[in-house]
């Protein structure tokens, strides 16, 4: 167990990198996923088709392939995710601004992949809003966007929050793949380095890494349980 | 007093796939008129209501409202819908908003009224339908009759030129029917143009200028209420009335 103490700084920095990766990807996935969900319920058939195609592709493709594509194929066509070098944001999340593209590309991969699941969770939430309310809003003269913004989405979010939480937990676990696609210094690559090149004993290292992930996933799971319970009482 | 009817439905057909739900409908409704639509289940009454503010598109024919052809989907259609109030069987209040917020949403977002003006007008409407003291509650906390009165206030808040009611009392417990009908009767007295799908014969007798009887997607018979209930001409109407009038 000495390894945990000896390399505590590496575990901590690995945790910090994974945390950044997850936070940015979660925000990205929620934004992209909402947009795709809006496409999927839009009254314009071609937009609906785009939304459906997106979900079909990213829900059915292994994440490893999406990661592989983003990390190694995108750079060959000149995509390095430079649009993510957002001023100020890259001060807070240093990895966004680095020369090496892999952190940004991992954010893109996780975002694209997770967005498909966010979309489906949201759509289930949207379907839980009685259709009559959307119809009443239409009959008042609200446009499609006003209807979404003021009537449908506020209620859909509420119904979708628990499934969305599960999607985010799955995403945190999925983020472990990033260490094998060029991202240096996240939790999983720390494990790889300590046990491989470092020659440290495997079991203690893996315990340390597991703690890193559980620190993120368990509180989120507990929070979801609480939301669900409070919902049940309110009902 | 007006020469062009407020609602002018000409040769309208509507198909749901192979189902011919509106068959060559012709109907004119003048300003201030109260038209009650009755007929057996599945005869197309709801569909007729829904095509008037184009919640459903028609397959052929023409519907003119206030002298203009109904526009295609888009901003212009949204504006037209705001001129036609609609009240549904299942109330359809916005569950996450208070009663007052339900009533002010349309005026603020569609008519661009200031929130304070909308609130003031909304409270006046809620008093008028007798539920001002429920303004800050959520729909689920109200009885069915109160919810339906709130839904009527919500539609009226748009200052519509006409109101459509699709079986507004069918989902209510019997003791709450009259509180909703009273509101509708007083609206009719004040000169609101109304299309009301209902089986409440008392309301039809009291408030309607005309009864339209539909069966199998067709307008089978039209007459004043006294005439219609006393001497229905078609066999379909006679049969229907004999079933519901006892
Ligand atoms: N969205 C739809 N898709 C397919 N068929 C529909 C749809 N809406 C209604 N119909 C059919 O159209 C016909 C007319 O329906 P409509 O709801 O207008 O009848 P209604 O007279 O209002 O009946 P009720 O008294 O039961 O409310 C029915 O046969 C119904 O099954
Ligand atoms: Mg109906």
C-alpha cells in the first residue's frame, strides 16, 4: 500500500485530469444531446432524419472505435479540436490549450458518443410530458421554439434527470479509455505507467485508481437516489 | 352585422391514411354566433375543431378565418392560432406553472404584453371565472372544474376572436359540470363567437344559435336548437337523440 502514498501526487493529478475530461465532456454531451433531441422532434422531416442518423451511428458504435477515430483519424484531416482553445476556459482547464491535441480530441469523442445517450434520455423525458400540453401551447400561438423552451423542456428535464445521471456515470467510467488514446496523465494512464514502466505492484495501484473513479461516481449515484426518493414523496 | 362570416369552411376533406374523417364539410359561422356540434363518437367533431385552428392540416378544401385563408405552418399560423382560443376535454394546463402563470404565458410570449399588464389582466380573468383565490396554486392542486375554468381563462387571455370547445365537460365529475357551463353561457351572452362540441343538451338549448349534427365525417343536419331537438329530420339524428335523451 506504500505505493498509494509514494505516488499520491500522481494519483491526485490523474484524478484532476480525469475530472476535467469528465466535466467538459458532460457539459458538451448535455448541450449536443439537447440539440440532437430537438432535431429528433422537430416538425421538419430532414432535420428529424439528421437527428435519427446521429443517434443511430453513435449509439451503435463501440466507444473504442469513436475514440480511435477522433484521436488518430481526425488529426490526419487537420482537425485538432482547436476550437476548444477557448480563452479563459483554457486557463481553468489547462489541458484545453496544450499543443498536443489528444485531450481535446478525447473530449470530442466522449461528447459525441455520450450525446446520443443524453438525447435518448431527454427524448424519453419529452415523451413523458403529456402531448395535450404541447398542443395547448400551440393553440395559444406559441412557436415551436417557445413551446420547447417554456412548456416541454422544463418538464422533460425534470423527468429525465435520473436517467441523465446514469448516462453521466457511464460516461465517467468510459472516460478511462482516454488514457489509451493519447491522453497523458489521467487516472487510467497513471495506472498504466506505474504498473508498466514503473514496475510497481498491480493490485495496490489499481485500488488507488479505483478510488479515484469511485470518488466521482458514488456521490453522483447517491445524489440521484436522493432526487428519486424526494420525487417519490412529492408524488 | 358583418357580411363575411368569421369562419368559412368550404368543401373540406380530411383523410387519416385510408380513413375519410371529414367529408366535404361546408360550414359558415358568423361573428357572435354560438354553434353546438353534436354527433356519435368518431364522427369527426374533434377533428373539425382541430382543423379550424390548423392543429391538423386538411387534405383539400379551404378554411378562411376572419377573411383570410389559414396560413401554412410558421409565424403567420402561430399568430392566427392566437386569435382562436381552444379548450380541451382534458384541460391541458401546463403542470409546472401556477394557474396565473398558465394564464399569462401566452400574452407575454405571443402578444408581447408586459408581465405586469398580463398579470393584471390574468387576475381579472381568473376572478371572472371564479378562481382568483387559486392563482398561485399548481394545476394538480385544483379540482377538475376549477382546472377547466382556468383553461378557459388561459384561452380568453389571448383576447381571441373565437373560441373552440372540444367536449369541455366530458372529463368532469357531474357536480362540476354546471360551474363550467355557467362560464360558457355567460361568454355566449357577451357575444363571443363559439364552436362547442358537447352533449350537454341544456347548454345547447340555452346558449346555441345553431346545432350541427355530424355522423361519419359528414354534416348531416343543421338547425336551431329548438327545431333540432323537437323535430330532427334525419334518421341518424333521430336515432342518436333517442339514445342520449333519456
Ligand atoms: N391522429 C389520428 N390518426 C388517425 N386517425 C385519427 C386520428 N385522430 C382521429 N382519428 C380518427 O378519426 C375519426 C374521427 O375522430 P374524432 O376524434 O374527430 O371524432 P369525435 O367525433 O371527436 O369522437 P369522440 O366523440 O369520441 O371524441 C375517428 O375514427 C378517429 O379514430
Ligand atoms: Mg372528440
